[in-house]
C-alpha cells in the first residue's frame, strides 16, 4: 500500500517554541484547532491510512498531551474538517467524506457532510447532515461551522443535489440536527460559504456566486457555454 511519513503536526503558543502534536511522522492533511471548557487545546487533522484518510484528534492541557484518538473509521476519505467551541466549551466538528464506489484507488463521486460533538469527556456519534433522499451521485462540499450564544450550532455547505451548486444550511441543537434550509436555490453557481454570528446573535452567511454552468467544460455535454 501507499506509505509516506514526511509530515508532522505542530502546535505553537505565541512567544514559545513549537510543540509536536502528532505522535509520529505520517501523511497528514489540514488542521483544525479549538479550546474546550476545561482549557484544553484540541488539534484535529486528517491522516492517510492506505487508500483512505481518517480524522485524528489530540488535546494539550498546558502540561502534557493526551493520547491520539481516531474520530473516523471504515471506508472513505475524511477531509476539509472544521472545529469550533460553543459558549459552554463543547466542541463541534464538521467534515467532508468521500466514499469509494469500487476497489483500488478509484474514488466514488458522492461525498457527504458529517458532524460530531465533544461534550467534555468523549466524542459523540457522527451524524450525516446531507439530505439522505438526495441523488446518491451528488456531492456536498466545503463545510463551514459557527455556534451562536443560544447554543445552536450552524453548519453550511454547497450541494450539487439539484443539478447545480447551491448553499445549504442546517442547525444542530443538543447534538441533534434540525431541518435543512436552502440558502440559495437557482441554476447559478453558489459555493464556498462562510458563517458568522454578530453581537445580536444573528447568523450571517457569505458565499461565492457565479453565472449558470460556471466552471463547467461544456464540450459535447451542454448546449450552453460554461461561464
């Protein structure tokens, strides 16, 4: 199988020397960092294991590191992770999972947005925030996450479930996903959402917008040119 041990993960406090967060070298992708209610700094990264990528987590309490935990398993590659702490110090993690449709290195076309939380003692079960009734060939991309003062966690992503990319939004309250909301619903291109909550606890969503068929190679597949 594939093997690469050239990467390491480091955490650095301002004015201090870098600390090694990963226990050993490996093939890593991306980092996400947040502080929980006990003041522990959590670092989450994606690590390659044979043909798949899985999320790992480790915390630092100011003196020592915890053991490395595996947050995902099974088939699929787990990437583009985002981590946030709410006002009570609970952690909330979202990411994108690709699932292979066949053997070998070939990856399937479908990807979903997953969520799990950490309540202070352990990580909870994962939830699929994507619409389970969607076309299984459609893709969901680029998750964003924020927590408001009322304790609601908001997750946004761009989805191809309607045949064009539109922004979807879903609240999570008490660890349970609520109803999905369509932020955009048109044949135009909407993607790469960003979330923020202001001092009045209002949720704001920003995203890219482009013309219909933006970025598509029309070739012989479309009767209209791509934008």
